[in-house]
């Protein structure tokens, strides 16, 4: 609606000033308002109130509006019943296009990218569901989005995985296994060790040389498990990229950085002059022994990404990587690319409770709460909705037991109940949805008009959720719409009233927005409860 109205108003204001539309906090002031008069006041040397009065006269005869009113320098617009009805009818006839746009950006979206040394935990899960929802919404809005998983398979952590499997296997076989200070713990390592004995044969664990093979084999097995965990919640990737494979380009990238004056040597190490571009200090990219640092791998990775020429790059990282952003953007600048094209979204950790007590750690993981355990406990739909219900860079805490209630305290239940209630109304009325699409929505009371307007807000909610990278705007909207529908249902008789068919059509629009909104979160709306 917002775009349609902006286009309509823009015809009258062409060449005057870009039009901004806001939604008043109180519906009594109308559906939309514009502060354009304040922007024009200085140029026109008139009061905003006078300008608002003059501009309002241009729109009073437009059939889109029931009322156009200048108030204190703002121009308030109340949409006409006929416009809302036409838009509702179109939406019901074009479900797949409802809320869709043609933004046309090419976006590279990297998320999860958990080290393949252990199962996914709930910290990974938050970034995972955020990335998938952002991709779904972005594609619905007409963007081309590549979803990529960056496999951190270079460096010491992969060797430690192989060592940990090796030691666990030796214990299984009754062989001496001296534990170092650093190694991976958890039952998943013992499970991998048992598989490895079957795969390699018990005699292989009599020699340390097998550790390198175990490391690669273990990494591949962990990636299979990670893919399976992600598939449980409907998360897939278009491409997986190996950090280890990228190091073939390190000499090329390092030469380019040296050529650009980005590198100097000190204390036997190679340093990146990242402090020149906003970092608090310079960073080591090559150690004394000649091994590239973790930062070097990320520099190669982003060099390759930026060479592909996407319009925008979005990384979803854990909040503990916050300090890493300036050094990476400095490297991108040195490589000759625009660091402003990279956005980094941070996902804070999650605290889980069960019955008011901290959720127990999984023995399989050692010290983490496994994503698969939470999915088994609460279901994929509830996990996705709750993990998306707050801005990703804020701490999230919730009690799993609350999500098993069948009342308004459980948001996903309450939203699904609204959708199912609409279908129950149709059944009770003996009507099919197709019979109601052409019914004119006229003579509605203010509660019905308000509910209709709210149900038709989904397109702009989707646009705001994506462009501001705040998916919780969609979950908030769905909760509010469901609550408004339940309130309307409890207040107004539907079946058997003189407005029955109109109210049923209105209910179909509510169900449409719930269904499309949930689908873009990766959740299938329930028709029966």
C-alpha cells in the first residue's frame, strides 16, 4: 500500500520534494501522514502549516483517500474503503505476488559457517534461522541472493579434531591414550571414533600418521551432521566454500596487499596496516614461522567474494566477532574494493530455560546446548519463530515450557490458531474461499476497517524487515495481527450476522498475511489445530 500511495501522491508532487510516508501512532489521525511541509518550509519561506494546507487541496478528490487533513504541518491521509477493498481482492487473487517486489539487487549472504569440529549449538542456530529468513524475504522482494557456508577447515582446529578422534579410538581399543591440554570433548567424538574404527580398521590406530587422515575424514563427517541438523529446520545453502582450498590464492592476495602498501614486516611477522582504516591497531597476517593467521584466510575469502561483483555482501557472525569487523573492512579497502558494500550482522547468544531452570547441556556436545536437542524439545517452527522474535544483536532468553502452552503466551500457537480459526469459520459457514473474493467490503465498522488495513500492511513490513535487516519486525507484525483478529472475533459476531460474507472475506485477508508471513520465516501455517 505504501508504495502505491507514494506513487499516487508523487504524481501531484513531481519535482517538489521526495515524499516520506509515516504511520501515525494513533489510527484516529489516519492511515498515513507525511511531514513534507516541514522539509519545504525553509525553501518556500512559509509556515509548515500553510504549506500543508495548500498541498492537501491537491489530494482531496483522489478516490484512494476518504479523508485528507492538514494537522500541525503534517498531512494526514485516511484510505478509502473502496481502495482497501480493491487491494484486498487483488491480494487474495495473487497470493504468490502479495508483498513481492522487484528490488533487483545481487546479494551474497554468508551465514552459520561454524567450524566443522563439533555439532551445531544454539548460538549457531540463531544466525542460521536469521540468514535463512533474510534470504527468503529478500528473494520474495525480487533480489538475487546466494547463500554460502564458509567451511573453516584450515588451521590447527582440524588437526585437533583428528587427534581427538584418534585418542578416543585408542581408548575404545584399550590402547594407551595420553590426553594433551587441548582437545575436543563430548560424546560426539566417541561416536566418531567408533565410526572411524569401522572405517579405517583397528590396526590403523597403532600409528600416529593416521591423525591427518582422521582430520579430513572427521571434518567431512561433521559437515554431513551439520547439513543434517540444518535440514531439520529447513535451512539449505547454495554453495559451500573451503577455507583450505582458498589458500591457493594466498600468494596472489599477499602480493596485491604489498603492492598497495598494506603490509610491513616487524619482529619476523607480516602486519596489515589496518589502523589506517579505522582499526584500533595493526594486525598480524603471517606468523614468525610463515603460517598465515586466521585473518589471512578471511582476507582471501573476501577477495574472492568481491571479485564476483555482487551489489552487496552480508555476513552473519557471532557477537564475539564484533572487533573483527574493522580489520576485515580495512583489508577490503586495501584490495581496492568498497568496504561499504559489506554488512556484518551480529547474532548474540541465547539463554535457554526449562521450567525456570537453565536448560541442561548435552553430553553429546560436552559444554554446549545442541541445536538438534532444542529442535527435538520444542519443534523446528517454534525454534525459528522465537529465535527471530528479537533483533539479532540483542540477548535472547526464553523458557521452552512456555512454548508448549496452548494460549496467547505461546506466540506461534496463537498465530497458527488465528489462521486455523479462519478456516474453521469457512467450514461453519459452508463457504469456499473462492466464493468470497468478489464480495465487496463496504459498510464496514471501524474495527473491521482497522483489521483490514492491518492485514494489508504485510508488504511494507516485509520491505522494512529486509532493508533494515530486522526480521523481528515480521514476527512482531504477525503477533499483533493475530491478537487483533482474535479480539475482533470475540467482539463481533461473524457466522449468521448481516455482515457474514464481508467478515469472512476480511478473515481470508488476515489468513493470507499470516500464511505468507510465516512461509517467509520458513514456517507452514496450520489449517487445523
